[in-house]
């Protein structure tokens, strides 16, 4: 996602707090260490030092042991108690080796016996700060690993995706039901997982139910579980998916493919939030967050009588709509990079670089199978070590390669036309598809289509007329007029 794991402290010089009651010692230390490029702060007592540490974190604290009031050892103990990450170097009096050893045992990083040469000081400090840097790097790696398990599995910086990330972050901490929609392969399941792992339920289970594959006769036993002996073949108690998802998230996937009978059963569970195991005696209550996804147009399914409206409203409390890949082609290079790294890692091969021609080809492809299609393509190219592998269309056939047509491949009618006409026809075909898609996405709202296409309303109107996408006798919209779309101004998020 958009935020990088960079820490605030990156890029600034290491910070050191000097603690001594003697002004001249502080002065000398400061001069020497400033020259090394460190950021220096001073404190003249352990108490003052602790106040400073509480206000700003330091990378390193260098303190005298012997000071009036609390000693350097007291300061060390207080710092360790605060679980402060700062390293501590103590300056010990001549001949007090035992104190020094004791200090190391209590968590000091090192000690400097007085009197010390400036070079000793510099070396000790440098070594300490290297350790700080190393520790910080480890922290960063851990953080990145963590992020890979959350939102950060989602690649893409296009505005459409940024809107998705924003929604995920806003809905994740609240227990609202989310309906995730988008074409096949756009990342709906990844979004569901991201919501779960960014929620307070992240340590609970994430249970996916493929609703399309639920045979009607098995729904109850799958979702509610059963007791031993509930039916012939029930040899032992089995927990249902809802029970497994207690304190976690249940992800109802492919909900657009459920039969009406299944929908009714699912609706009942969502309403009652309690059930009995098959053959069970008592009611089980679960605390589960529901997420759902589909690649179908549910509003159309409702109109066709294929999806229950009440179930739709119960699931669609918040909608996250994933953009198809062809609407965010600018994300293709980052996705290619992501997948090639992943496969290289998996196959133990060096990361492959791709030719410009290949990348250009990817940018022209319509990606009907979206990110999944791109991922599969990259895997094929890497395994076969062959860039001429073509994207596949959903029927599994190679799409027309924009390079020179192979003699004898007479299946594409465009290949039989003179070049100019072929190009025109191809372009027109693309334009139709492009604007049809935008019109559908904007639900016919011309102003919105103009915005999405980055076009002037008037030019868009002419283009749509030319492509026969709007009726010739439609009234021409006024230039720059505020959106008065044909559908009455549906301006909900798309
Ligand atoms: N933004 C993305 N960044 C990285 N990988 C992605 C992204 N979107 C999808 N993928 C990958 O593409 C594949 C398909 O994603 P996913 O299964 O989430 O799609 P889907 O929308 O659920 O598809 P379907 O409707 O077919 O079930 C997965 O392997 C997923 O990891
Ligand atoms: Mg899916």
C-alpha cells in the first residue's frame, strides 16, 4: 500500500545524550562527538537525563558513574526499566573495574575507564551506533514481514486501488459487514484477508466458505457442524465453519452463485446469529464478522429474481468495489515486478528482467482475467524462459499478438484487411469496449464517464454518438454544466 515502512528516524544523524555533572567533561565530549556528525544533547544529572529521555528517544547515552544525587548506575537501571532501546555507555573512574563489570551485567553496552583518549571514545561510540543501526534494520525487516501479511500483499498505487486501501483501513477496525465486488481475479479474496488481518480479530481464524460449491444438502452440516451420530456416517463431532470462525472472520465467497434455497439458509444464520449443530441439543452462539464477495452484478440478479434483496442489504453494509486491471494499467509494471520476485524466490532463480517489447505488450492487453491472469502469465514466462508466451483469454486461447501476423493464421478477419482499415477497425473495437465499460461503471452518468476518461464532456458526447453508444436524438448536454446525468444523478462510489 501507499505507506512505506520507513521509520521516522531514518535519514537523521544518530542521537547521543551526554550525562555528567562536570561542565568541562560535557564540553569536551560534545566537541569530539559533534565533529563525528552526531546530534548531541547534554544533561548535568541523572534526573535531568531521564526527563530528556522521556521526551525524545536517543540512540546512545553516555553517562558518568559518579555524580551527586543519583549515579550513572541508577540512571542505567531506570533506563532499562523503561524498556528504552537506547544503548548506555558508562564512564568509570580510574581503577573501578569491578563497577564496570557490574554495570555490564546490568545492561550497559560498554564502559570507558577514565582517562580515555579521544580515539577510544570515537571507536567505542561508533561500534555502539553500528549495533543500533543493525537492530533498527532487523526491526524494519520484521515490520516488512508483518506488512506482507496485511495490507501490503496488495500491490498497486493507482487511484482506484488507493481508494480501496482507504476503505479497507476504515472498515477493518469496525465489525461492519463488507461486500467485496469486482471481476474475477481482481483480488477480492486478498482484500477480505487484509480486512481480517487489520482488524482486532486478526488472531482469530479467517474461514472461507465457497458458497458456489456448497451442495444444498450439506449446507447445514458444513456451516453448523454436527454431533456424532447425527446421521449415518457422522462418526465423530465436527465443528461447522461458523463455529470455527468464532472470534474471527467468516468470508462468504462467490455469494452470487448460491441457489435461492441456500440464500435463505444463510440469511437465517446472519439474522439469528445462533444455531444448533445437527443432532445437537443446545444453541450455539458465535461472535463472527461476516465478509462476502462476488464477481456477479447482484443488483441485476435481484432484478432477475435470482438473488434475495433482503440478503443483499444485509451483506452490503459497506461495498468495496475492486477496479479491473485494464482500468489501472499503470499498476502493471509493479505487479510484474512483485510476481517475478515471488516466483524467483519460489523457484530459487535470479529475478528476471523483461524486455521493453514484452512490457509494452502487457500494457496493450485487455486482461479479462485481471491480476490472476497477469500472475499466471509471469509464472509461465519465468518457467518457460520465453517472453513470446502470450496472455490467454478466458477461454484459454492465446490472444492476437500485435506483432507480425503469422502466415496462414487466417482466423482473425482483421488480418485480411488493408493495414489502414484493419487499424481503424481494431481501434474502433477497442474504443467501443472502453466506453461501454466506463458507461456501465458510471451507470450511464455522462459527466462521470468524462471524468473517468479524462475527456471533455462535449468531445465525449460526440465520441459516444459516433460509436453508437448513445441515441442520436439524445439531447446534447450543455458544456461544463454540472452533472445532470440521465440517471438522475447517481453519484455513489463506483
Ligand atoms: N492487488 C494485488 N496485488 C498482488 N496480488 C494480487 C492483487 N490482486 C490479486 N492478486 C493475486 O491474484 C490472484 C487472484 O486474486 P483473488 O483470488 O483475490 O481474486 P478474486 O477477486 O477473489 O477472484 P475470483 O472472483 O476469481 O475468485 C491471487 O493469487 C492474488 O494473490
Ligand atoms: Mg475469489
